[in-house]
């Protein structure tokens, strides 16, 4: 199962890079904002699906991991580099914390 998840992750990264380049060539710098909003919409749909299936803890963890993306995309939309930097800093701060929390929860189940 882990091999399949790695393949899905790698496929998603390369698909995102390809889509970003194609849209970036067509729309210019605004294409990155479009790709960011598409990614954000997809992630929020996944969180909504988790809420519907009553996986509340998983949806909370995924929402907390998505907060830096939300801040960064809004910063890109309003062309505020400081907000994009804050989103990056939030990502650097929240990622290790979420990894520790998920590992702790996984050991207790």
C-alpha cells in the first residue's frame, strides 16, 4: 500500500508542476494564482468529504495543514509578498508539529 501512496504523491507533484507551467505560459504570473486556488479547492473538498464521512480528527489535522496554503494563496491573490512569507513560515512551523501529533495519535490507537 505504501508503494501505491508514493506513486500517487509523485504523480500529483508532477501533474501539479506540469499544470502550473502550462497555465503559467498561457496566463502569465496570474496562472500561479489560478493553480493555487484549484489546489485549495481540491483540498477543501477532501476536508469536506472527511467531515461527511465523520473522520473529524483527520479533517482537523488536514485543515491545520492547509492553513499555510490558504494564507499563501490569499497573499498571492492580493500580491502581498509578506503574506506569502507568513504562509511559508506557518508551513515550516506547523509541519513538524503535525508530524509529531500524528505519530502520537498513531501510537495510541
